[in-house]
């Protein structure tokens, strides 16, 4: 089955951005169409895209995601305008509410009204990136007289991190797409039903090229425990129907027993949410996501598999089909 878009996360796990340079430059030749950054506690969301704009000038570049509460609205607009100027027509700005840990504990921000803050930031960015002078009192912040000194010739598309109906509906109404995370192919159907057929759906897919399922599950459980206990992801998977099967994990986590929480994640949840197996099996699984309504798979190959990470990136390329 032909797939229009096939993305990957940069920089790569266990590599610095500089170490990723040659492989990023090789991505178009391998058949990758997109490179998407992330922003948690490693590389920021914009610098990798600025460098990739030079290293691989045919790729579409996207942020998945930049939090709306860790930068002021004007600074966020300036950063987006800079990348849009470097890669005109090829940059997609992904924004989202993020989480209390990232916004408050790590960045000394305030995590309040996440839906409204994301909506207000989207509306501000639409105007600012179009070159308008913005003086507006939004529900969650006020901007007085901001205008970009240099608005991008091609304003970037803006997509929203969206896990449940409210944000998915906002993405469909006002944004250019939605980004989701930690989903199975079957989950994509439920997300797509809320988003509608006309809006681009993007998802990061964590992939380990390994036929050792025991080892994959050991690595993946630690990742999943860290994510699925975050309130927004807990609510997301409750909505997806995993509330009961994940209850023992949540109870152990709430009691402070991290080891028990990790062990409580069932194999079937890991296998639902992590793509693993040999490279051909992984590529086939990714195509299941697309068949169920995902427009843009964004692979995040994990280290520790059967082959080195660089080889995994090459073996997961769509040109091998």
C-alpha cells in the first residue's frame, strides 16, 4: 500500500543533533518525507528543524509539539516565523498544552485552562504569522500591539496536539491538523471519527526493530509508565477504553511504588502501543495505522534493538517496500 507521508523524529534517540547530521541528510533518499522535532527535556523544538532545513532541503519539517505555556505568545511567533523563513512552505508548527510537569515544575510557568490557552495561542499565531498587528484580550492572556518585524512569506500551517474530543474538534474547526501520541492502529479509528475525514492526522509511533519481545516490553514498560500516568494521557487512555486494564498501574503509581507500576502494564498494552519485530514486520504495522486513518506516521526508532539505530532508520524506510 502506497503511503503519501512517512516521517521520522529528529534528533535520533541516543545521538546528539550534530551526530544525527549525516543521517538526516540521507532521509529524503531513503523515502522519508517529513522530519518532526519534539520538546520535552532534550533538544528544543526549533533548532533541529532549522538545521534540517539546510541539511535536507526537501523534507517537510514539523514541531510535535511546542508547548503554548513555556514561551510568551510573541516569542513563539518569532521562533515559528524564523523556521518558516528558512523553509518556506515546508514548515508545520505543532503546538499543544503539554503537561503540568513540563510547564510548571520544569519551566516555572502556569498550567491553567489548557484547552483555552491552546485555542487562544492558535488564534494569536494565525494573526501574527500573517503579519497583522495584534492587540487582543484573549481569555488566557492579553497582547498589546505586537507585530512581527518580518512576517514569513508563507505562513506555516498550524496543527494541535489533540488527545480527546474537545481538542480534536478544535483542531478540525480552526487548525490545519491534529497530532496524537501513544495510540494503536485501532485507536486511530476512534480518533479519526472525532477529527473528521478532511483534517490531517499525525502521530508519533515508537518503534523498536527487535524480535526479542521480552526485551522490547521491558524497555517499553518504563516509557509507558512515565507517560500513561500523566493526567492527560491517563484520561486519553480511559477514553480509548484502557481504564480498567491500566488501573493496577495507576494504583501502584499513586502509592509511590514505581517498580510495581511498571510491572503492572500488561503485555497486550505494550504490543498495542509499541511497534516492534523485524523491520518488515514494523513497516507492515505502520501501514496498519495508515489504513485505519493516519495521514502522517512519524517514526521514533528506539535504541536497544537488534540493529544499530542508524541501520534501523534505514531498514524502516518506505523505499524498501
